[in-house]
């Protein structure tokens, strides 16, 4: 009996490979008697030998994986040292990876896909990956614990997005109509869940001749997330449109929609949807408005030094107009919301006019533009001015009427915040005049203009210090003293930053206070170039200078 137990675990496998038990005994991790006892229990439990040994504490997970790697002639996947890009993770559906316990690691030059697997003998999983990806597949082995930790890092493993009801909206289709399309629902839920897990700001569902491509924007850069065949294109697009209460029968005209979700972790996620007809079908863009906590202070946004002092001085005034300027996606709304959170008090009444409301602020009266019924910025602002406000935030100045009303509010005892799409602070003044405001009103009403950009921040875990040549310093316009105080790093890439070398973004700012001297220049309608020169003479850094320093 003893010999019969010893033989299958300790003798060689045909083909020259040693059995697992023999390898563990040879490495001094277990005794032959322990292997024989484990085999006896294996017959009762119907478990694999390795599982029995780990469960009883005779070997560690890593010891077992190392032995299996030697036995099967496989690599051990160190998931702590591997970074997963959205492109790699997008090769396989999330639920498939979680159920089959596989993670795509890398693509070789010849197109071979390397997989991390907890069970590299799972032939069914390997075959399905080959069919799904149409690639040759090579297995590497990893521990169950390492797999779980990697999934916890990169996936929303504790559940899917759970749709929230909206008391103001009426469903356009009942759930029964979607019951037969459970796979499509799973695809869309997985897309959104993965994008949220990766801290994406946008999802782009793009139709092409060969099918549907999905990309997500992370820290301002687009990454490929998924590809789907044309057979499921219509179902995915329809599912997204149903979520946003959009007309699925209308494919010729652009549409906008919105919906709210809550992840299984309880995180609130607001989605803004937009469809545009294209040559190969409807393109869907999804803006993810994740309700994460606002930065606690202005300096945590990137506002520091003299720029912070000038801005704080402007917001402490009881009246005047403050403009936040920059291109779409540069963080203007975050700056405004953070500022309102810091200046609100029980003694002040604050109203906002927004399109749309991107974040709910406790203690602030927020109103949303509804163009379909004629409720625009100007009409809402006109009403708010009769409602005894102390501070007003106008989401965006889009026309002459809104600009004039904001300016008049600023000179009649109100603190007014708003945004404009302009290059820098000086060109913002010119833009107000071009919209239709007389220069004297611009000079009288507006006290501060902030121009900002968002730039990617180097990942602190993997960045690598580098030496900079003198010519590069000179190109940046830095003298000897600043050079000695600065350290320069290169982006590298690691697990934490999805291999990009960057993690999060930080704001760069130009803060221009419109004092009496600049006000006189504005009244004279001087060229933008002269305003810029005057600002630099006052020590106001440009956005570029702020970034370099």
C-alpha cells in the first residue's frame, strides 16, 4: 500500500519530467512520509496534491508554484513586477479573466500572448484565449494570492456597476426587452467598471469597418481598451443609449443623454453620454464624472506661492468677477468647485448656473441650464440676480448677454465666478471685448483672471532621476541658481501607473490680478502683447514658466 502511494507522486513522468512530490522532497520542503499522507487525503478530498499541501501548511503557495514551474518548464509570473496596460487588459473580457483565472501579461514581437495563470494545465482556458484573441498563447504560472491582488488593483472585482433610478426621468424601455441580451449588458457594465477602475475620464465607443473599438482617456491620453466584432456593435450601442434615455430608433441625428451609477463599493459615478452618426455607425462618447472628494486646499491643485496669494486675495473680496480660463478638460470646474467649497459659509448665499451640474455642493443653490425649454445661462442669471445672492458661479460665459449680466453683477456687490475658453490671462481680456463688452466695463468688473492647464504627473513609484545637459537648461530659460534646486526625472512605467510612467495630473496656473494700472490699459484697449508684457513686469508667471519652476 505504501509503495502504491509513493509511486505516482515521486517517480518520473513519461517524457523525463519529475513528479511534483519528488521535486518538493528534493528541495527539502517536505518529507516522503508527508507526501504519502497528503496523497491519502487527496483520495478522500478529490483535490490536487498541491492544494492539499498548501491547505495543511506543509508548503507555501510560492514554493508550490516554483515547483510546478520547474516540473512543467514554465516561467513564474511575478505580478508585482509586471504592469498591465489598458491595451493588454483589453484583449480579454474582465469576467472571463476572473472566472478562468488568467491575466494577459505581454505581447511578443511575433504576436504571441503570454498569460499569467493559476492553473497552466487548464487547456480549455488556453484554447478559449486562442479563439478569442486569434493569437498563439504561452502560459506562465502565478500564485492564487498574487492573482487576487493583481485583480484587486486593476479590476472592480467586488461587483458590477449598479444603476440608480432617477426620479426625474421615465425609462424608455423596460427591462424585459433586454432580458435576452444579458451578454450585451455584461459587456457594457464591464467596460464602464474597468474604465472607472483605471481612473479614466472618458470612454469612446468607435465604429469601424471591422467592428467596434473602445478607447478610454486616462490622465489626458487615450488608450485602447477593447475591440468587438461588428455582430455585437448594434447591441452595445443600443444598450448605452437605453442607459442614457436616448432614442434608440434615431440613428441619423446626434443625441445627448445622462445616467447615474453606483459601483459595488458604493462609489457614485455620473455619466454624460453623446452619440454622433458616422460613416460606420454611431460613435458614443461617455464622460465619467466620478464624484471623488474635492482637493482640500487650493495648493493641492497646484496653486502655490505668489499665484496662490493673488488668487486668495481676489476671492476674499466681497465683489468682483473672477474668471478661470483654459481649454476643455483642463480642470476649470475642479478649480471652481474647490474654491466654492472653501469660501462658502453660513453667512453667505451662493447660487450656481451650470450646464450640466457636474458635482453637488452642500449648502449651495445649484441650477442647471435646460436649453430645450429656453432656460439658458442669461435667463437663469437674470432670475438669480433678483434672489439676493452674495456669490454667483456661472458655468461658462458663452455670449454677450451672459457676459454683460455677469459683469454688471460683479460691479453691484456680488462675487462672480465663471469660465472662458482662451489661451492665457491676457487673451481672456481681449475675448471679453470681442464678445461685446466695452473695455471700460471689463476693467471695472473683473478683478482676477486665472489661466490653467493640466499636465501629467510622473509616477512617484517608478520615476528615474536623470542628468540634464546645459543646452536643455538654457532652452528652458533657467539660470544657474534654479538649476541647483531642481531635480529632473524620466517616466519609466510600473504596475501602479499601468506602464505609462505617469500617475494623476497637476495644475499649472497663471494668476493675473487686474489692478489699476492694468485696468487703465484695458480701457485704452491696448494689444494683448502689451498686456502680457505688463503682467510679466509685475512678476506674473505664464503657465509655461509655472510648469518649469
